[in-house]
C-alpha cells in the first residue's frame, strides 16, 4: 500500500514539474515574440514620426479616448491567441482622440512611443487595446497625453512593462506623439492595485499612468507620473 502511495506521489510530482516547465517555456516564447514585434515596428514608427507630419485639425477630429467603451475591470492576462496579420505600407490615419493623431504600421494604429531611460526601454504605443495587441506592444487603456490623464498598459514581459516595479520616485519617463512632440514626466508613485480598481486607475489625478499585471496576474503594478513643468 505504501509502495503504491509512493508511486502516486512521484507521478503527481513529475506531472507538476513538467507542467511548470511547460509554462516557463511558453512564457519565454511569448516574451521573445513580444520583443521581436517591438523591434520590428519601433524603427518604422520613429522614422515615420520624425518626418514632417500634418498637424491635427478640427476636420480630422472624430472621437475621444474617454468616449470609448470602458472595460468593467482592469484586464487580466487572457488565453493565448494569434497576433493579427500585418499589412504593408505605413500611413497616417484618422485620430482616435481630439488631440492624438495616429500612425498606422503593419495593420495597427500607434499614438507614439514611450521611453523609460532607467529601464533602457523605448516602446511603441498602440492607440487602443485588445488582448492580441498587448502581445505586440503597450496599448492606450484610456485618456490622452494632452488632457494629462493618459493611462498605458502592457504585459509583464521583461522587454515590455515587466520591470515597472523597479522604478523609483524621481526617475524620468517621456512620451513622444506622432508629430514628434516629446512630453517629459517624473515618476512620483509606484503602487499595487486590484483588477477591480478601475475608478482609482483612471481617476485622472496623475498626468501619466503605466500599469501591468504582477506575476500570477492577481494585482497590477501601477506607476504614477507627473508632467514636468518648464
């Protein structure tokens, strides 16, 4: 009897170890794919941004990010899905907000790019979010850079927002829009929020908020930033 119990315990242990190893390999593959996606798009986006771009006009205004349907909870990591297929030529598209134009690259719209020097990160930012898009780059969750309430989200891949918890108050963050205008921010708070704390996440008390899932996905690492004044 004890021999059978021992065999069962060994078998269960082996299954658990194999499951953990499979999950680790899957996460590493997803992180590598995400880094490759950023490396493919970022040079194109920066080149497109730093060319002469038409300034936004009232004729191109259609909707605001704040008018978009707000999710009921801060998103959790979803089951894996295949990224959307790219298209060919980059073009400037209609804005998603009154202030923020977009550039379209490989079938996705981008509002600019974010730089976090202390983490050695420069990342493209998509104009809106979905689970497939989060596998490729950080996304706009809500708000606008010009109304000083922009909230950006990304997966906790090491080369996306996975190291946000290492940021400290006083460190620099910059955001560059599609017209090449760079706004400078300073980190003022690193917090942990629950997935249901939507109102607290989007309250607009901070000029820029960055967030990602903690490992395990139960809470959100949240970095609050204030815009630098001249």
